[in-house]
C-alpha cells in the first residue's frame, strides 16, 4: 500500500491564499483539477511525491490536531519563511533525534514539518 494523495479543507473563495502559501512558501506546483471536479473550487498541488488536494468546505473548521507531516530540506529556513508570513512555528523536542516543528496553513490547518533525514518514513 502507498498513499496516493491527502486532502485538507479550506473555506470557499480562498484559492489565491492557498496558492500564495503552497506555491509561494512551500514551493509546490499547482496541478489543474480535471473537469467536472474543477467546478467545485479548491486547488491541487504537488512537490516531488507529495500530492495535496485542498477542497472547499462551506462550514469550514480548521483541523487543529489531525495533520499531514511533510519531510522538508532546510527546515530552519522554512521556519523563517513561515514566521515572515506571520504563521506560527512551534518546535517540538519531545522525540530525540527528530528535528521538527508545527505550523498552520493560512486557514489554520495544523501541519508538521520534519527535517529531511529525520522523518518517520526514513528511519
């Protein structure tokens, strides 16, 4: 088994904010949503083997506990980019030998970022 993609929810009409974050900060690439799914709004992004779909949820509530975890190179510079966007950066040292922190997307969905080489899938 392998993971095909993951989906996060976002509020209606916020696709530009999603693009600014997932393309501008996380350096993902947008993929066109196929018709008829494109009529629903939202955005699809990809970087390397990670595929992320953002779907519209009319009564959107951010996920504050459930979250994706992305293994990233240059974790400290990413933390600075997030801070520059006024997004939280909360370092977690609970697990030895794993450099990681939590933040959110622009909609408040929790995201974990792990230093490349320290990921759970890598050890």
